[in-house]
C-alpha cells in the first residue's frame, strides 16, 4: 500500500478503513508498529504475546523457497507474510485488491495454516477444483454465506459436506496456497516470530521438508512451460520439445550455498576448540549415512579447516538425474541441512551450555544474512 505520511501525535497511527478491517481493528484499537529504517514497516494488533523477532526483505534477494527453508531449518514459530507483484510496496492506495497477499503460519518449522487474498485460493474454488462439492451446492451455500457465516460452516450445516470432508478441504486449500507461493518471483516478505492460533491449525499430509520439494518441482514445471512456449525476439511462435539439459559443473557457491559453507566453517571452529577429533566425528557421520541419503555427499568430506564443498553436493544431486534446476537446489540444500543438524547436535553435546546457545544464535543470524 502506498500512503502519504502525516506526522501526528506520539502513539497514534492512522490507517485506511480497509486496512484496519484486514487487521481486525475496524473500530480502532491498540497496535504495534514494527519498523526498520529505510527497509520495512509492519503493523500488527497489540497483545501481551505480540511477536517481536522478525526479518523482512525483497524476493529479489531471497526467494520464497529460501525463506521457507530458513523457517523450517531453524524451527521457527510465527507467520510469513508475502506480498507479490513488481512493486508490492507501492500498490495503488485506491486499488488494494490488486495486491496479491499470502500468509503462511508455522509452528516449530512446520506449516500449520495459510491464507490468501487470491480468489483462486478461496475455499470454494479449491473445493470445486478438487471435486469435493457439486457446483450447484457450492453456489447455493455461497449465497447463504453472504450473511456473515463462513462458507465451510454453511456447507457442513447444509449437509453438503461432512466435518471430516471440510477438514480435508481446508488442508488441501492450505497446501495449494503454500505451493502457489513458490512460483512467485517478485514482491516482498516479512516473517514475524511469535505464537500462532491453535484454533485454525491443521495437520497437512506432508511435512515442510516434503512441501519444499513439491514446491520446487512445481516451480521447475512452470519455468519449463514458460521456456517452451515463449518465443525469442523476432522468432515465430512455435512449440518445441526441450531435451533435459546435461548436468553442468556447478558454479562457485553463492546465495544459500555460500551461507552454508560459511556456517560449516564457524561451527567446525567451535567444535575443534572443544574436541580435537571434531573433523573425524563429522566425517564419520557422512560415512555412516544410509545408502539412499549418501548420494549427495559422494566424494564430499569435511576438510581439516571445516570446509565443505557445497558445490559438489549440488553437482552430485544434479548428476543423479532425479532432480533438475530449482528442484536440485532444494534437494542439495536439504542434504546440507541434515549435515548441519548433526554438527549442531555435536555442538550442543560437546560445548558448555552457554557457548552452545551463543553458537546457535550466531548460526541463526548467519542464516538470515545478519552474521
């Protein structure tokens, strides 16, 4: 939303009526304004357990999969706010509906709920696509829901759905909202750490780890479809069959891979200071991995200085052929996260408690680019 700033009395914030309604504060109320100089500002209803820790940025710097990967691996609880578009922060104030927004809720790194402003993500649209409710019943119940009752409640009260079927429909809705976010490439994000509402939580059939892989595969399919149907400048519009690309040698580690490389160096240094055989213990973990989890680390070992060839991990995943492109990156990051989880487990076991906790906090800062 773009708005004109008026400097007023201390402790007073004015927001447009529609934005206040979205916050559940149509009649006004206490709010917390979370801000960062020149970067981001968030307005949330004030409460005793209001979230404090947060991080935010542009999807041009961190992609949706990378942000979700961080929330998952750091076992965070809170809500990820996403605003999509070429310039989400400058959406016209007279057309707020054009701004596409999603909210994904996590408990201990696991997705428990999601909401969206996209009409295609609404419960009725999902139930129709999944064939769970006949169109005529959906239309009839949608008319009844205009009186203020939620559509799901109306469907159950009218006998169009059982309570169990409604729960299944909501879980599918949440899943589709999350997976749909993976294909978005422009916009902004903000993650607010804090408790989530148990009343709306659902149990998805997939854990966040599986959702990451499914989302990356969907992104890869969308990118392949675009490449196959978009002609180059001056070229006729033709459809061609694209052969799978030959695995290429991975480029120098960058982005989240470079972050993992730096984290391994830091954690290794802390471990070596506490136990001289730290390198051997980390390599022992790699050597004892089950066969189906060993392939990404073929030929990869922790060096004496703590270095890990993260590029080789990506190369191994790509060469195996099961994953390509974005999906291969997601699988390689998942493998690196497994190694990091063991290294941090070692740190908690070998280091004094205060030093271990300080290291975990430092790793958390490095994961969001603050360390």
